[in-house]
C-alpha cells in the first residue's frame, strides 16, 4: 500500500512529500556523524524505490549550503533555520534524503537511526552509495 510521508520546515517555506511502499521501520534511516549533521541532530530518511517531491515557496529564503566535497545541496530555510534535507545530481537524476525529525511526530515512527560514518569515502563511492540508497527527487521552486 502506498504511503505518503510529509515534511515541512517550521515556517512552511520548504515542504516535502515522500511516497513509498515501505513500512516506516523498513526505510533507510541513518545518523551521519559529520559535524554538520550532528549539529542539526539529523536523521536521514530515504527509500530508493520511492519518490520525493520538494517544494520551495520562496527561493529567496532557501539556503543551498555546501561544505566538505561540495557535492550536495543541503537545503536550509533562511527564515526558520530548519534543515529539511539534501539533494545531489547524479547521472542526470536528482537524488535526496529528508530530515526524519521534520516529519509527523518528529519521525518517531521510523525508530532509531543507524550511526553512519562516511568521511573516508571517495567522491565516486559517495555518489554510488547515494545513487543506491537515496530517493529520486523532483524539486519544485515557486
């Protein structure tokens, strides 16, 4: 049965919908241990067989933050400061993750995130992993 998981930043400028066939406890849920993700208490949620629709109401209030290898757009609302997720273009397709903490009930339905350490990955391995486990994304900017 198809499920819809909704996510939004605090002010509503950034909204996302993840469409999936998986049960919440069967989804990919990791807590990256890099400084950025730890500072945001990030729990990354994805389903490689699902679909994410990301909507930006006001692009002037969208911060596409980059750090490290600068391969990914970390999507942060300039108004409320919430980090809704991240996207990367790989082979003409956008892939992404959502911040499980910005879903209903702060993502309690997904359970505990598996700790993840990605800092030793090469650019190629990092992109290959993301293509394998991240969710295809459509980004809509008003």
